[in-house]
C-alpha cells in the first residue's frame, strides 16, 4: 500500500512541476488517469466488507467528480499565479487570495460532506479511513506544490 501511495504522489509531483505548460485537455486526461490510480490506492487503504463496497464506491465516484471540478479551478488559479509571478501587485494578490480561500473552504466542505454520507451508508470506520486518506493525499500534494512554486515577492 505504501509503495502504491508513494508512486501516486511521485507521479503527481512530476506532473505539477510541468503545470504551467499543460493544456486544459491534458488536465482532464491527467485527472482521469489519477482518478483511476487514486481509486486503487483508496481501495487498498479502506477496509470494506462486501455489503459496503457498492455504497462506498458509488459515493466515492460522486465525490471524485466534484473534487476534480475543484481541481480544475485550482489548476486555473495556479497557472494564473505562475504566469503572474514576478509581477504581483497588491490588488492581484488580494484578488488571488479572494479566490483561493473560498476554494479551500469548498474543498474541505466536500470532504466533510462525503465523510458524513459514507458514515451513514457504510460505517464510521470506513468514513474515518476515507477522511484520513483524502486529507493525507491533499496535504502531500499541497506541500509539494508549495515547495515547487516560487515564493511570492512584491513588485
């Protein structure tokens, strides 16, 4: 499981280092590919019995579609940030943050809502495992992005 998780994260890191050059079609393809790889990791991490499998995967697929939509918006913002790097003005920084903060909140609410849905249709342990792995992966990606992108400087 750890080996699969590390492979997934390494692939994401490599892809994010090339984000500024990626077209929108490639973003959709990457999300589709990562969704499948990520699904395998989720399947290894979360302990489901037979009666929980259908319910969990149905909810997980719904969650992934919504998460990918948020991911597209994050990509757009990150591309904007990379393109504007070196020319950040106070109004640009404020505008950027006015978009980033609600997006983070939306992402957190999505995980929270699906935790509740999964808990009610499977059990609290499965929901907790979902919550743990989703947050772990999201935090790992955020950390890598923060290490890869430039630190904001005043113009």
